[in-house]
C-alpha cells in the first residue's frame, strides 16, 4: 500500500475512533471527575477499545506476512501486555478506592455525615390547622392531573403529564407541581419550536387542579432531545459536576418554572459519603443556569436533598452507632428508618417525615425523624408507638368490608397527641374516607367521610379519654334565643344555619359524621348556648346546650 493511501486510512481510522468516542460521550454523558464511577468505566472502555484496535491491526499484519498462520498468539504482543496491564491497574484502583470509601472502614465518618438533634414533639409540631393538611399523596395527585389534562382536547393529543409531582410550599400553601412532556417523538418534532406550553399545579389542601399556561414555553426538560435535553444541557455547561439522580421541578413565588439540580459531593475517599455540595438552578424556559453553594440557595427552593438520600444518611446515623460489624452481627442499639416517608410543611420548608424502628423489624416505632430537604437539618423525636404500616392496617380494619386501602400516614399534632392521618382509597384510587390513629395508643382510631368529620370523631374519642385539644379549649360560648334555623346541604352533608336574636353572626352546625346532638329538635324561640369557633363568614358550632 502506498504511503499516501496508508496515511489516509490511518486518518480515517483515527477520525472514526474520535467520532465513536464523541457519540459514546454524547449519549452516556459521564462527568469528567475522578469521583464519578461512570468516568472510570469510560476510561476502561477507551483502554479496551485501544487494545482491540491495536490487536486487530497487529493480527492483520501477522496474517499478511504469514498467510498460513491460523492462530494469532496475543501474548507475544508486547504492546498488548501494556494495554492489559493498564486496564488491570485502573480496575484495581477503582475497586480499592471503592473499598476504602465504604462504611466497612469508615463507619464513624459515615455516621457523622448527618447531625441529628433530639427534640420534643410538641415544641416543633404545632397543633394542626385543618385548612393546611395536604390531603393528596402522589398517586392521587397523578389521577387529578391526568383527569385535568384529559379535559383539554387541544393539548391532550400533543402532550402528557410528567410523573414528577414535586411537593413544594407555594405562597404559603402545600402544592404539587409537574411539567408536561411531549406525547411522542413525532409530537416533539412538531411542537419543539415553541416548547412545552404549561405545567400542572395541584393544591394539596383543596384538591384544586390547574393547568398553568406560560407566555413562553418550557424549552429545557427531561423530555427534550439533543442539546435542549436537560441532562445534556447541564453536562455541556458543567462537564465536571456529578449531578444527583433526581432533578426537581419547582416554581418560584411568581410561578416561573425551574429545575433544581443538586450536585453530588463525596466526603469520604473517592466514592463514599455522598451529600450535596452545590446546586445548579436552571430556568426551564430560557435554559439560563445559576450555580450556588448548597448553603446559599434561595429561600423559595424546597428540594435540594432527595427523601431517599436523607433517609440513607439517617440510616447511617442509626445503624452505625457502634461500628460497621455491630450493624451486621450484634446490631446493638441499631435504629433504621421505616419503609416509607411523607412530607410536612414546617417553617416554610418541606421536611421529610419517617418513622424509626429497631433493625429487628418489630411492629413498633421508637420515634420518628424530620429532615429538611433544603438544609439537611435533621431532628429526632422519641415517641414510642405503632409503625406506619401497623397504623395503616388498623385503619383498613375499620372499613374492611369496603376493601379500602390506606395511604402512607401524615404526622399531625392533635391536642398534643402524635397522630397518624391517612386517606382511605377504593380500588380506583379515589379517596373515600379519612382516618386518624393515635401513635402511642393505636387502638384509638377515628373514621370520617370528610376531614372535618374525622377530626370531630377523633376529638370526641380523645375527649372521652380526658384529652382536650387546644382548639377545643379556645372555643367561645354564646347564649341567646334562636331567631332563625334553616337546614342546608353542602357536599352531601346537612348543616343547620342558626341566627340568634340580637347577634349578627351566622352559626354553622354541621351534621356530618356523628353530628351534634339536639340540633334537629331546635326551633325558633328556643334558648340555647353554642360553643363555636370563629370563621371568616360563618361561626362553626362544636357543641349545643340548653342553659
């Protein structure tokens, strides 16, 4: 072969190799960082590819020189030995680095990743305001989102609802937000010029579902292709950053959509002790990115640490209390998080709630933990009682004839009593009833068709056991003569509106659940005393008596 043609062949080969490397990098997007496992696999793949190319070239030369040769003895190739040695050295460094970064030799360091404060339950968890209870779990929110999307005929054929449903605090109330995604690659091709036109927002307390239309569409998302794909957009701007497994969709207080992208930080060895070191905030519309140190993220951001990461860090804290081998063998004093979690809005932040139990897997909790998803602050509350799964089973047992299934509990403070609150759903995933279960005395279970019914029944249950809520203690009393009493049906429940002579207020007596004794027998001219709670337009009656 002539030298010119030979050089051309080599140039084409090198170019093909470079193109293959670029395609591999463009698809897999490994971080150029020694702390990233993907980077080490990328290097190993390059060494292996170089060895194969060299081996084929060498084999071709040998075959040309000795056409009778049927077998190529690779061990005779000195350069091949170099490739194999280099591959084994890199692999050995990776494996040794993984071992030296593991809890086996760093149990104390792993336990210190999360600073945990032991606190008193009633000091942090204020007595519940029923108007702020998030009634929906992620599955129920997804049903509402799909139903709302199905009503928009002009959009449903082009877009679908993503499964993000991030729970955040928006303008002082808990909501879930999720973007739309392209329904298919063809729909992406016809719509990508203008981007994704809206996102879904669901109020967790009222269940109101809204499709929020944007003046400019979302152009950077997980459902985009090529350079506008969120992961690729971030990788090309920050080639050395190792982004977390979850990128969170959030909105600021003005409703502008963003992606909150945590950057992993490894605190122990090469690959161990993962937390979050930085946060990249990406505007979902413009693609503009701002890089923050984790302690400097804006206050409105709620999700920096995923619930799974926080629970893993708490498990390190609870399980490695007496070293690694004790966590495997003796397991003395070892605690672990329970199999599930929920969210609590506290101090304008979103906190992950989970129970704590012994590693032996018994049916009781020794306490529970709250972990801040923005700051990684962790609190431990020593409250013994039933596990969440036991409470869910107890609630389901109250309606076993209906075959309802309980959602994972939400933690409430009712009259100073730690209480589980669960929704009971039918086979179609629709919420039919609500239940409250006392954590410490989990045989105390109250059921109601509405949250208000459930609260009344639970308060009555506490009252029979000598426990009075602060709300009940704050009730006001008025005595007077009934001027007007009229029945009104609201959401399937009968209310009686009562007006007293000389009193401008309207009193609402709700007969949902167990109802109020004696209200039906009231008539104009009767003298009554009403224990009530002040409202914006109506006074809610909790008890009626005859003075």
